[in-house]
């Protein structure tokens, strides 16, 4: 005699609440709006900047064509951003670790507030401070770098008498990207599982060894995201660089001389107001190049973050 198996109960249907539907719909609308805005910016830059790719030769002066015109600008943009990252990233990570793992709460909270408030300062204020105060204050440092490290192409000199150099612009940009990099790194460090930290300490690790073995691997992708967001801010910064940097269309690694490469954003801000229609099209075309560079940097960052997350999952 065969035994009939009892009927299996049907799985209960998930109850979707109206609030969940509203939130999901709002999230989709927000995502689509951002994508449409991004596409609109690209289309505008492409349509308005296309004539700048084949403008009359005198529009590109002292360059000969579009690519020789935009090349030094791309170089200056990347150089300023890299200098800013070299200065800002170690400082930001150190401050984030101090707030999340070293400082007592009564000290950590005020320090975090002060760092966050730096993001509220307008870029024009940073530009004024950099051009008027920092430029003159940093001249002795440039003289020292020239005398002791002049054999390096970065400090070959001669030092600028005004102090308005790529190094000054890099320091200003570094101060501007510190708040966002520190804030994101701090939150990621604070999310490290407490059990991982306690396990490392229980095995005899020092506080620094615990951070190196438990906190950094967990927070790697978040720190990379923070650095890339800071890099995006540095690549697109306009007024602060335009007010600090005494620029010219050159390609040089010298950070302390009077000859400095311009950035794309500062070049647009300095020349757009009095530009002819052909010149405006050229400047918009350089904006399209900046858009492409920023997109490529963010795409590379997402790839690095995804690869890091996959390695951690293994």
C-alpha cells in the first residue's frame, strides 16, 4: 500500500506595504532624473562644443589645433588633482582614524564638526585665502624645496616671487577635498565589525596592528570611494584655482615656478565671459573633454571598488 505524501504548504506571499512602493517609486524617479540630467549635460556639451573641434586656426592660438590646445589643459587638471590627493589623502585618513578609533568622544565630536564645516566654505573664499595669504606665506617653503630638492623636476625652480604656483593651488584643493574624504572614511571606519577588532586585540595585536589587519581590509572599498569623490571635486574645481594660479598653456612638472599649466575649469572661467562665439564653442568643447575625463575616473573607481569587494568576499 502506497503512502501519499501530505500536501506541501504554499509559501506565503510577501506583503508589500504602500510605503515600500512609494519609496521604491521615488528612488527610481530620482535615479532616472539623475541619468537624464547627466545625459542632458553631455548632449549640450556635444552640440555646443562640436564647432570648437574645427574652429579657425587663430582661435587655438598659441596652439595649432584643438588637441594641442586642450592637451596642456588636461595635463594641468590632472597634475593639480594629483598634487591635492597626495597632500589630502594621508591627512584625511589620519583624521578619520583619530576620530573613529583614537580620540575620546568629547574630543572626537568637535573635531568632526570642524572638519565637516570646512565643506561649507565657498570656493571663492578658499581662492581669496590662497591667493592673498597662502601664496606669500609659502614662499620660504618654496625656497627651501628649491635649495634642497632642486634636482627633482617638481622643484626645479626658480621659485616664484609671488607664490601663485601649482603647489599653492594643490594645497588649496587639498584643503577643499579633506572634508568629504574624511567624512566618508570616518563613517566607513566606524562600521568595522566590533568582533573583528576585539578578536585582533585578543590575539595580542596592538591598536595599529588591529587597524591594519581588521579595519583597513574592511574599509578598503569605502576609502577608495572617498578618494575618488575627492578627486572628482579636485578635477572640477574652478574659481579657487583660477584665483590662485598664474597659468599659461604649457606642460611642466615644475610646481614652484612662475610657469604653471592651467586647468580646464579655470581656463573656462577666465576666458568665457569675453570670448567670441567661436572661442565659446572651443571652451565648451574643452568642458566636454573634462566631462569625459571625470567620467573615466569614476568608471575606473567603480571597477576598482567592485574588484576589491569581490576579493574581500572570497
